[in-house]
C-alpha cells in the first residue's frame, strides 16, 4: 500500500516537476527536446529564464496586483465570516435558522450566474475594472462557505465553557475574541487557505473585473500566450512562481489546515 501511494504521489507530482525543469532550460533546449533530457544532460539547467522573468514588468507587476487582490479578499472573508459564524452559532435573533438556510443555499450559486448583473452594478457605481471590484466579488462569493464552515465549527464549542465566561463578566465581543476565536483557530486557518488558493488561482473573475493595465498573474500569463504564442521560456517560470507562493502558504499552515478539516471526525 505504501509503495502504491508513493507511486501515485510521484505520478501526481510529475507535471509540477516537468514545469520546474522546463523553467530551468533555455528556449532552444525546450524546443528541441523534452524536459526529461535534463537527467542525462544536467548542463542544460540555467536560471536565465528567471532573470528574464524578473525583468519582465508585466509579470512582476501582476504579482503585486495578485497580492493586492488576494490578501484583502482573504482577510475580509475571515473577519466577516467569523463574526457571522459566531452569530449563527450562539446568538438568538429572529429568523436565525432561516437566514442560515439562505446562506447554505447560496453555496450552490455558480459564479458564472452573477458575472453579467455584477458587471452592470460595478459599472454603475464606478468600480468596474478596479482592484476593489475584484476584492468585493471574491469576498461576496467566499462568504457563504466561510459562514457555513465557521458556524458549524463554533457550534461544537461546549456551551458550558461559554456560560462560564459569561458568569465571569465577559461580554459578547470579549467572549468572541478571547474564547471562541482561539478555539476556532484551526477552522479559521483552513478557511484562510481555501480562500487564498481560490482567489490566487482565479482567472475568470480577474479576466472580467480586473484592471487590464494591472492584471493578476493568471491573466498576465494568459496574455503572454496570446501575444507571443508558445513562449514557454516566460510561461514556465511565471507559472511556477505563481504556484510556489500558494504552496508556501499551504505548508506554513498545514498543521492547522489538517486540524480544521478533521475537526469533529474524532471524539
């Protein structure tokens, strides 16, 4: 079984390894042979492509634009989703269950349905083709999953613990920040990773709502394809750099991610 899992992992990682090795080869070597030739001719490896990539203003600027979109969209979803999840889990207000059902129903709404009406709305208020518009769109579509995930996690916190904190004089804000959030750290980390990966790797929303002069990395790479054809010496290192940052975020919060995903599975 272990041997089988190792083989599956190697097979799954093969495209990533091929992309990395292709990004370290010259354009002439890429055009003449496959990336696996590196194992017999390691002298082909070079960092020239990455030096050219860092000198490409379109790619480096797109990385900055991607960060400016991804970080606010992730933080807004975490903050708003955490407050809403706590409210749905532990606060009593009229129609709470019905409102939560509405949030769950929004999970099945595809992004494509909202592209045209939201485009008209953003155009009317003057935020179409702006970073703010992309951030708001990702925040709106990330909130249903965030509220659903955090509400279910917060609801598993023992009621006795919250009642003891209230007896000690803790208000709702202090209860939320000092008791609920520390206990919900794994779920919040899982949500942050999911949202970060979704926004960072998105191309459809960015292609429609982002500024054409400062697009995110996914759109910038797509524009390179359209402009230069099979410009692999630019696309390969650009794609690997765009993939490297989400991988670093995932591995940095891997333990919290696993804890959040497995929450409730083991008593």
